[in-house]
């Protein structure tokens, strides 16, 4: 499909294009959101198991909480790094 006929077309996702960078960041954002959701579910289910008296449930809850904190920290730093301008480009030319 030609971009002249369809102005909303993305165009080719060739290396170095802004569309490819945006698509990669979007996929990473979706992946981190899914990981955070799974770790939160793991921690909540561990806490429910601990309240019900399951053996070693506090360990499962603690592991899920630690993984959730690490995933949230990594997601936050990845989003913050995505907002920074890329260095070493055409600056000063």
C-alpha cells in the first residue's frame, strides 16, 4: 500500500526508523505490564493461601512481592529511559 494513497499507513519498519523504535518500546511496555500483573496475582494468591493456613504460603507471597517490586522498578526505569533523548546523534551539526 502506498503512503500517498493512505496517509495513515505506518510505512516500512526498517531499522532506525521512529516507527520501529516506537513499536519496540510499546512491546516492552506491554511485556512489563503483563509481568507486573502476574507477579501481583502471585503475591495476592500467596497472601490468600497464608490466611487460609496453607503451608509455606508466606514464602510464596514474599517471593511474589519481591518479584513484583523488581518488575515495577525495571518498568519504571525503562519508561524513564525511553523519555531521555538519544545521545551521540546529530547534535551540534
